[in-house]
């Protein structure tokens, strides 16, 4: 169907100066909505990235839909008043002229008048509905009972953050079965009571929507709930200046990028201190004293993070002052726990840090300690500022500005752990208002998806991802429109396990997006798992448990990171076995060159290497490592190579367990040598490299040699998603 741009879309996109790419996306979405007759079973999908302008895009879709025969738009927002208000304010801003001209009516369902006149009901109508039980009941009542004529007009339902509630299940503890969440049921009911409508889901994390069975899921209480699989997917273009996972988890491996310095490792013990004691509401004084916040090793990284935030903001403000630019306000987030007691304890710690720093300036005390703290952060910031070729103020200038910030009380600390508190902090645009030059926000879920926080240059994160990978990805508030100069002073703090999990989520996200660009994830991604007989076999994508995925792409490296070796006596037999096997495999000459070995031998070596690792440190998914190696070896188009892998052996290696910055070493192989060899060799089958480390105590190990394996995915590989665990989909059980 030909889509025509009339008054609504043309005016709004011109007013906003939308790019040609965004306008093309808006047109494509409406065209597909009209052509596909999306319904309860097959909605449309607008797939963007986190903080990538999805709200701007779907407002454009509403405007163009109004130009092409739609009368009503219902926007389902995440279940918080903050996001509902933010969405409402954005609509009022973009449709302001039409609202003033009596052509569009905009309201929140909680304030929908009960006495609309016929004149008002003939306008275009936009209703914002929070995905919450009472709100959902109200919109159903409004359409069915209060204004039944509305349900007969052409509607567009937009489910923002679609994965948040559209597909949701919970365990009924009393009956021992998994049931559909109430919100999901209500959305299902709403869609069933409208005569003519289209349904568009908008999200950055669509996995719970795509990874579903095609068949009916379950039947309960005479109500059939059918799976929601997109009829089409439109990818939202990335705007100039967008910073996302590629910067934090891709470029961060490049020493020539400012992203190399963005991640800072947080010990799990520190996160435990910040969690506090459930009974005391704070940490035990035997392990941490509040009055020692400027020197205690128990919160070393938090202290550094806060001071680096102050220093980084001062660097940017000095740059802006000298270049005659508007001097900006900056923000920092602490999001480690959902407990309000933990937030209160964290607020107490951070206020104490600020108080003691300020005292040292006002009373001219502890100047040496303050200078050392500033210098440490200045040294850290200076490395990334130089990489982006930014102007670096002198240490003296920055230190003076830091003292001024502290002396003049320009640092605001705000605890945000309720909707009321968040609402009070919103500006006229529905965003968190930055009241002071520097702002620190402490909170949990309320700082979650959808909430925009401007000029964010510090993010201290501690929420452990388990099964809810979509949610974890949405916590990435550091994504979005970030200036290159701000990136030079931006830092992301979390523990290595969380960072590794977020990196895996990012890789999974990229793999599926690439598949969507080719038409469908089934056509572009192979989903595999290990069956009960230890065979690597294909599996349906709807069975994958997202928390156990490994993404394989050409030349990707898989290796254990953050592990610790076992005691020398416990390692002895495993080490002897690997040494003997590898010695028997090595060619008599050319010992530093790749050679072929059978996959079964490679798997046996990996099993013995796994026996050298202790239970302490980060776990290594040995099963995923071996399954990936086997799959890549067997699924090659080169028949003479099936069942084999390339092997490279290096000995007398001296890699330390930790890097200089305190993070775990992740490169027993060198970029200039071994990785070059791997890329030249691993074309049709994978390469596994075995590095015999000396494992000295002064290098952070347990004083015994050990082997460190690295698997390199071959060049000619289609993207593969391997899952260590699957959801058991049976008629009476709904996938969680």
C-alpha cells in the first residue's frame, strides 16, 4: 500500500529535523503495518538499540499513521509513572501545534475524562497506558464500556519496551505450574476487544519475543494464550553520535581507542560491603568503618570512581570554558542493588566521602591525601583524553577546579528508589533534572530502562545477570548520545563476572541483529547445544536459555579468564598428562608452527587442563568450549578437514593473572604473533592454542606450571549461538 505524508508527519519530522534514514524507517514501518494486517498473533517489530531514539521513531510512526487512516494510538509504556510521564511529555512536545489547533487529544489513561463530547472524540486521540494492572483495566473499560465507538475505529497499539511485559511468565508456587503474567494476559485481552487495529512492538531487547515456539503455548481457565512472533522487523537506524555496546565491549580491546580505559574492575568483596548487612542496614564495623572512607581498601574502587568522576567533569568544564562553549552539568550512577536499605547505606558512604573531601579543602587539612587522590584520577583520565586528541588542562588547573567544586558544594548526591522520588526529580521534558554541576544518583530499578540521564560519564554497576539478560542489557544507561570529548572522561565500573556476562549479551545481540538484517534469525544464525549423549546438535531457538549462551563468529577467541590454578600437588597428574600428550603430538621440527590434531585428542587435553583450575576465581564453561570446538571442526565445507583442529603450542610463558589496572589478564596470546598466525591458519576449521604458563606466585598464580588454552573460530564460519542449557518446552509448561 502506498503511504502518503500529509500534515502530521511532514510537520513533525521537519520540526525535529529528522534524518533521511529515520524518515525512511518511519515510512517502512507504516507501509508494513498497512500491508501485513498485523494482529494478535503477528505484530510488527521496530527494533532499535538501547538509548537509540526509539521514542522519537514511534512518535514519527504515529504521525504518519494519522496521515494514513488511523484514528487512535494507544501507547503501552513500562510500568512506572516516570516513564509514562516521560512519554507523555515527549508526545505533548512533538504534537504541540496539533494539540493547540484541536486536531489531536493527548492524555494519560489515569486522567482520561469520563465525559468526552462527540467533538473531542472525532479528533485524533493518543492515550498513554502504563503496563500496570489498574491502568490496563482502565483502557479496556474505556474502549468497551465508556466509549464503545472508539473500539470500532482504526487503532494503532504501540507496545514500548515490548519484552518487559508482553511476554512474561511466573511460577505459581501453590499449584507448581508456570502461568502467564497478569499484564501479559491483559494486553492479550485488550487486543481481542478491538475491531480494527495494528500492533507494533518497540524494543531494543527482542529475544523473549523472537525465541518462542510457533504453536499455541498453553490453555488456562478457558483462555488460550498464543505466542507473539513478529510479522516483520524494521531496524531503527543509528544516529550520529550514538555510543553502544560496540564501544564498551568491542573497541575496549583496542589499545589505541579511548574505550580501552573505560572499564574498571570492581572486586566482589567491595560490592558486598556496599550491599550492607540486612540486620544492621550497613557493613559490620569490624570489616569497614564509615569514618575511614578516604583510606579504607574495602571501598577503594568506589572512592576512585567518585573522585575520577569529579576530576573528569572538571576536565570537561575547563575545556568548555576555554573554548567558549556552554559549560555542562554531569552525572554519575550507582546501581548495584535493588534493596532500599542498600541504597540508604550507599548514600551514607558517598555523603561521608564528600563530607571528608570538603573538610580537607575548607580546613586545609589532609591536603597530601586529597592531592594524591586527585593525581591518581588525573593520571587515569589523561590517558584517554590524549587518545581522543583532546585538550588536557594541567594538573594544577584541574586540582584547583576540584577544590572549588568541593568548597562551593557543587556536588549533589540523590537517592532515587521510589516513583515519587523520581517524579520529583524530572524536568519539564520528563528527564532526570541535573540540579548541580555534578550529580550522583543512587538507586535500583527506577534507574532502569527508558529513563534518560544526560551527560552520564560514570556508571558504577553491580547487578548480577542471571536469566534476565534483556533486563541487564537495558540497565546500560551509559549507552546513547555521547560526545567524543565526554567519552575521554567516561568510566564504567563493575566486577569481571558481570562485565563478561554483559559482553556475552552484547555478542548475542549483535549476532541476532545481523541475522535480522538478512531477513530472519533462523536464516542467519545456527542454534546448537549438547544433547544427553554429548553430541553437538541443532536446537530450536525458542529453547535457548539466554543466560547460558556463547556466540561464535569468525576469528572470535574463546578462553578462560579470571580463573585460579589449583595447588601444585593437585595439578601434578593433570600437568603430567597434558605435557606427555602434547610432547607426543609436536613435530620434531618447526615447533612454533601450527599442526593438525584430531578433535578427540584436543577435547581430552581440554579436560585435563580443566582439572588444573580451582573452584576459586571465575568459572570456565568447559562444556561450551569443547562443544564449540567440536561443532566448528565437524561443520566445515572442507571434507578433508572434518574432525580436526589446528594446534599451536607455546611454552615458558610468563603471563600474570592480573593486568596493571587490576583486571584479569585475557591475552596469553600476543596480537603481533600468535593472533596473526591464527588468522592466517584458521580458515575452514578452528585453531586451539596451548600456552604452558610458568604460573609463579609473584605473577598471581599458585606456584605451579599450567596450560592456558585459546580457541580461535575459523574465518569461514556462519554465526553460531551455543547454549549450555535449554528450556524444556512441554505442553503443560510455559517457557520462562
